[in-house]
């Protein structure tokens, strides 16, 4: 059983997905989806344990050996990411029961869970696979299901947002496919380990450089790297709350993983950062992303859009970490994958609680909410402090590594930008908090209740993790550090 | 009870107290009792560490290890001991005062007030006992955040705007400048532990050290060095007990305490003597002392005047430390305590006047000394301490600061101390004169009897703090011993 874990990680949600369509009752299908997701979490935890103890796991699908067969290869980096994705899903799904009833038409709820499980399958598959084309397949699965999930939002603009994401996402996926195709053309293999041994020798050819460009832009679109981020604010703002929380915490992280895998495992750090001046290019893009996205966030009227732009800025931090090409920088980027997932997941869950009670996410409607929904707003305060990077929260840990990496490289302006990003975050967080705590609740609205426990508890679990992993970083930093050394140091 | 446990308890006791306050929010008398008991317990535990520290022991404890090789560690050393003892004792006095003030003014959200007050004191203890710069930074930030609800307590638009200045300036300096300095120190020195003689010797060039020093000094916004001082007058919008304990004792002293720790334990006095930037710090602080005093001269609002006086007095501590003479460093350490007693008395008096008469402007205070003799008496003692005249505490610390400046022949510092003493007299003594010797032109003489002293808890508190100000002058041995230990000597 345990030897089949990598396959089970993907197969279980994959088979569970169409089963959801057969289950009509929304409580049963919800319970089933939660069970499946928790199974996926257990499998991911077991695999991480195994990888930390005895090194990468290699699994041949259908017992056909690599490089002809499809290989699933789980090393420290993707075991960590599997844990993140499955973990976020496991916490977000119990929350979904009440939230989904409010936001999605009753006859579509089974379809929602089916699409959700497909999306989970896709994301887990992207992470677990060791085959470049297989990665593209799962990328398409997760993308298409996420377009469906986004379009289920109540606001009619959800449809146009999903369509915009579909167009841009398809362009991105196609670029990745072209990149993979060009690599296949030059090396004759699709297996990542095999590519890793063959590509460096032919790296300085125009074809391979073109492949690199296509892969980077394709992944960049999926991870909403500035200026390819235009699909993200609308998609996050109009999707159902559960979808926003789940996608914000997972989809972009998986795209960053794709970038990491192609950069460091296949192309190799020396090609990217020494032969090409790519460190500087990535750094410029991410620095601009941090400043522009944070500034735009300050002027948003809808709190979901505000946090969406905040996500673009936070993703830029991850890419900034990658651009340093040092252990410290890469550790900072990888740990921010985890930290941001936990922070943003918690924040969007809290906003979902607000939407449940208020029916709106406009900042002007949040007046006086501090007294009406104290626990929800307290969750937003703590999540916001983490975004700013106050010590004892996960956000501080990420910022520490990023600034340290900048100082080590002597890139002082970059250190300044990271700090400026924190201060800009303080401004937009404070906008929301001032409205909620200093403005009076309009008396004509009548009193509203706090969110139900089924939604508050998952929110506070994630916010609690934001604090816990800001104090006890042994797991997250230990794994991130190992992953960074592994990526930069070569194969193990 | 081991010293290690007590050190950790110092940070934890106020938090537990806050929990009990929350639980007893429906019973005000129980809640107030919890506050007093918590404050009492805190002082007792902190004071129990005093004998050990006086003999040279340095109790320490580790709380957690968020970053590899960078624990959240506590270590009790003389300066921190002095700060913690003063702050914890004054919390007891302020709690008594708060009861009278909050109830006398029918303030709302009192439970929230007491809870955040306790959290602020917990972080103050954390700052006082921090064993490395990271721990100090963590508690420094928590202090900023936990005092924000206290500053904006009244929830008005004015409070919100003041809160923006407060938080904006403090976070800008701490995140933008201090954190950068800390990370740079970590990268250069490989450690953030506080060590006698500093951790930066020979690690980088003198110019870089100079820049680092300025980053620290400007980054420690709580020390209110100009031009980063605006948060302190803005914070006067808070209820007066907040201004008294936090913005005369805990928050501002956390600022100058941090500056002193950085100067003595991160850089080390010997390294600083080799840096030109040290002189720059002296000039910055000296400028702040004079400029703040001149601004104070023009204030009519009593709390604003006291705020600018605080800014000026804080820079005494920074300047005295930056002069780098052993005796002036002793003076700086003493002034952390002396100023605390004097200033808290002054703020208590201001709050007392407001509670009894709703007057906030100095021009309204004609003859108030006759109807509120205890309040104005205490105010007088506090004012004498600010000027630096016996028998008030401020005399002792100023004496040492002056001696130290003369010893190293720092003409600028000596001049600043002399001129500012005159300026202090110029804006404080008229208030005393107005209070006692001028007759109110607006009120007919028979209505004097309608103004009575403030409620008893308020009067008790300000009498105690005034007494402490005098006692410090009469019995300065313990603070002196601790201050001398800072420079590795004895009185």
C-alpha cells in the first residue's frame, strides 16, 4: 500500500470526482469530498515523512519504467507542496458546507464538489509528477476545473472573469506545452530527471533558449507574475468565497513550483543565472510587482479585490526569493509558498464569513463590523499583521529571509523594496481595520450574528497556523532549507 | 522558584491577568481587583530578581526559537532590571489611578482598556529583559500594536487620525529602519546577542558602522528623536493614565532603553568612540532637547506641553549615552528612572485636573492650586524634577550627566544641558505660579469652593508618585548600583 502512495495521491481524488455527480444530497457529497481530501492529506503527510527520512520517492505508473513510462517523483520540494495543497483543501472544505449553500444554486452543488475534486487532482498531479507532458495534462485538468469553479460565483461578472482567466490561462498552458515540445525535440525525452541530464549540454542553443522563454512566460501567466497578473483580481473577486480561498492558497503556489522545477531541476541554476541574466530580469519584475500591486491594493473598494492585489504582491516576493539564486533567497521564496498559503487562505475564509452575513464585500459596507463580528474581524487583524510582517507571524519569517538574502547579495534597494512592501501592506490593511473598528454600525441594518462555528473554526485554524508557524518554524524552515539546498546543489 | 522561571513569568503574568480581566468583564470591581493583584504580583516577581542582579547574576531563559540560532531569549541585566522594576511598580500606581480616572470620567470600553494595558506591560517586560536584539524587536513591535487600541481608545475621528500618526511613524521607523539595521547586524556579526563590549568590533568599516548607528538611532522611533517625534504629541489624545504610564514610562523608556542597549551592548562604548557618527547622534539629541523645549514654551494645552517636555527629556538620555563618558552613561541610566517618576506625577496631575474640572489649557488653571492643593503640590515636585532641582529625582541624574559631559570636555553637551535647564524652568515654573498665586479673573471668589480635589484613587496615586520622586533623591543607592554595573563599575 505504502509503495503506491504517489499514485494514490492523484488517483483517489480523480475517481472521487465523478462519484460526486452521482451523490445528490449536498450534505452527503460534502462529507464525501471532505473525506477524500483528508485522505489526500494523510497520504501527503506520509510521503513527506518518508522523503525526509530516506530521500526522493520514485514511482513508475503502470510499472512501466522511466524514461519511457511516466514516472512520479516526490522529493523534498514537492512533498512540501503536496502537504500545502492537501492541507489547505482539508481545512477549507469543512468550511464549504455552509458557505456553498449560500453562494451556489442548490442543483449545482454536486457539480461544484466534482469540479473541486478535479481541481485538487490536477494540482496534486502537477506537483507529484516527474514527467513534463504529464505535468501539462494535469495543468489543463486543474485549469479547466478552476475556470468552472470561478464561474459558479453569484455575481454575473464571475462568468466574464472565468472567461478572461480561461483565455489567459490557455495561452499560458499552451506556452508551457510549446516549451515542453521544444525540449522534447532537442532531447527526445519527457522525463524530468532524464531532461535534467541532457539539457545542460545543449542549453546554449536557440531552441532551448526559446523553450526556456516559453516555459517562463507560460508559468508566469499561471502564477500571476507582474505584468501577467491581469486575470487574478477579477477571478478572485467574483468567485465563490471557498473557491477564492482555495485557489489563492494553492493554484499560484503550484505555478511557482512549476517554475522552480523547470528552472532548477531541468535547466539548472548556472544556465539561468549565469549564462542568461535572468536573476536581474526576475528581480526587476518582482520588485515592480511588489510596489505596483501593493499601491493598487490601497485604492480598492472591494475587500476581495484588495486582497487579490495583495496576493499579486506576495507572489512577487516568492519570485524575488527565486531571483536571488542563493540558499537564503530560495529558502525565503519556498517558505513564503507555505506562509502565504496559510495567511491568504485564512484571510479569504474570514472574508467568506463576512459575505455570509453581510451579502457584500464592499469596504464601505464593513462599517462597525468590529463589534458585530468580533471573531471574524480579529482573524482579519491577525492575518493582516502577518501580511505586514509583524514578528511572531509567518509573514515575518519570509520577510526576514528575503531581506537577509538581499543584504547578502548587496542589493540594498531590493531590501528597501521589501520593507516598503510591508509598509504599503500596513496602509491597505489599516484602511480595512479603520472602517471596521472606528466607523459606527448603521443602525438601520439591525444586528447581525457572528459567523457559524463551521466557518469560524477553519478560519481560525489557518490563522492559528499563521501564528504557530511564526514561532515554531522547525518543520517549515527545515523543509524549505533542505529543498533550497537540494535545488541549488544538484540531484540527490 | 528558579530565577529562570521568574524571568519568564515576568512576561507571562500580565497576559494571564489580561485573561482574567476578560473573564470578569461584567464585574467591574472584580476586574479592577484583578488588575491590582496582577500588577502587584508582577512587581513582586520582578523585585525578587533584584538581589541576584545586584550581586552580579544574570538570570536568563529561552522562550522559543523561531529562526535557526536566533532564539527568543530573555536575560536580566542591570539596565533592564532598573527599567522593569520602575515600570512594574508604576503599573500598580497607575492601576489605582486608572480606577479613579476611568470611573470619574465615565469612560466606555473599560475592560478593553485594562486588557490592552496588561498586554502592553507584558511586552514592556519583554523589552526590559530581552537577551538579544531579535527578542527586543519582537516585544518592541508588540508594544506598538498593543498600545494602539489604548491611544485610539475614545474611537473618535480625532483619535483615529492620531492613531494613524502614531502607528504610521512607529511602524515606519521600526520596519523601515530598525529591522534593516538588525538584519544588517546579523549578517555582519553572525549573532544578535547582547554582549558587554559589543558584537560589532572589527566586523565592518567605520563608515558602514556609522551608517548602521544612524539607522538604529532613527529606527528606534520610540525614543522620539526629532524629526521622528510627532507620534508622541499625537498620542496625547489617549486617556491620561495611558499618557502617564505608557507615554512617560513604558513606551518612551522602551525607546531610549533600546538606544542605550544598542549603544552599550551591540556597538560597545569603545567602538563608538572611534566613529564620527557618535558625535552626530549627540548633535541630533541636543537639537531635539532644545527644539522640543522651545516648542513646549508655546503650548497652552497642558498634555501637549508635557509631551514636548518628554521628548526633550528623552533626548537627555540619548545624548548622555552618546557622549560616551562613563559617568554620563550612569546619568542616562538613572534618568530612565528619575524622569519616569517625575513625568508620571505631572501627567497624573494633568489628568486629575481634567477629571475634577474638565480643564485642559494652562490659561484656565488660575488659582487651581488652592482648590486642588494635593494635585498642584505633586505637580510642583514633578516640575522641580524636570528642571533638575533638589530635592527631586531629576537633580541626581542631571548631576551625573553634567559630570560625564565635563569629564570628556563635550562643550556642546554641557551647553545644551545648561540652556535646557533654564528653558525647563521657563515653561514649568509659570504653571506652578499660576496655579498657586494667581486669582482666577473669570470666576468670582466664592465659587472656588465648588472645585474640589479629584477622586481619592487619583489623589493617592499622584501622592505616591510624588513621594517616590523625592525618595529617589534621598535614597538613590539601588538605582546607582545598577547604573554603575552598566559601565562595569561600582559607585
